[in-house]
């Protein structure tokens, strides 16, 4: 697709670095963990509370118990995986979160059905058929969750430093294809398209599935630039996406 090619062009001057070696350092308010056993219990619980808060709001309007969220994280954060938390403040310890994992393609549909609690008949088969038809490798990177509580939103830095560690783990594992999901009513949906994702399945019970054939350009940009330079790159990609659309 043209806008994915545009992202690759914008990333050409940069190289990808192993985890922890990027020239643009992650601010201290971001903490990454590569297994749930690494996460302090207080942080884990506060991450669950942040999840409940974010996904209880429109457009999601979901109802979760903290223990359900922790169980979801336990299921989805099997290595190779990464969880990154953004510190909030004294009132709310966790202001944002992101997690993802490298997943065998044959397990991907079950992961999606369990993650979203889909109920419709034939949903698993529809998802499995599409994933297996599109994904070329044996494994794919699944960006399971990324969200920021309302009062901690603003600028590109929260998204950049929440998502980057998971991308680093995936590429370090030799996986370059990425899958994510969102609602078209979410503010993250257009940003996903600007960053190289395209529609895989337009909608399953109000959830859209997205696919990125090569997450390396996105990783290179996230590792090498920030601030106004990063915003200019995103604007360039967004203009082309709108033109194609």
C-alpha cells in the first residue's frame, strides 16, 4: 500500500537497534517487563485499575473486574512478550499501558476470541481464515492493548514509549508482521493507519482487526526520533493516508 511504502521511505535514514540500545532513550516514567512475574504486585493491580477505567469509557463501554484483567494479562503475556507501564501520579499510579507478544499463527484466532470475549457463531473461523491467508510467517507480533488514561494523554511521547519496547522484542525475535485491533470510534484508529497498519477485518462485533506487513520502519522511527521531528513524520504519513482513502 502506498502509505506503508511512504513510512518505509521516511524510515530509510535510520537503523533498528536491539532492545535497550535506541539513541532516543525512554523517559524514566516508562517501565517495561518481559514477563508478568517481573511486575510488582502493586503495579500489576494499578495497571488493572487503569485498564478498567480506560475501557469503561466510550467507545468501549466494557465492564471488567480487576482480577479478570490480571487473568487476561497472565494469558497474553507469555514470553516472548512485553508489558510497558507509564507512571501516572499520586492519585493514579499507572497512567498508561501497552502489552504485546509474539504468537504462533495457529494460536492467533483463539487469542483474539478470548481477548474480546466474542460470542457470535463462526467468529473464530472467520478470524482464523483471514489471519492464515494474510500472515506469511509462522509467527506474528500481536499488539494486544495500548491505552492512556484521559488526563495523561497528549503528544506522541506516551504512545511512542509505550509501544516501542514491544516492537523491539518482536523484531529481536525475528518477527516483522504485526496485528492489532481497535474500534473505528477510537482515537487510536486513525493513528494506527498513519503508522503502517491497514484493515485486515473491517469489523467483528464492533472490533476492527489491523495488519502491518513490516513493523521495522515503525520501530526505526520510534527509536531514532521524537518531539517535533516525529510529529512531522506522522503528519507526512497521515496526509498520504487521507489522500489514498
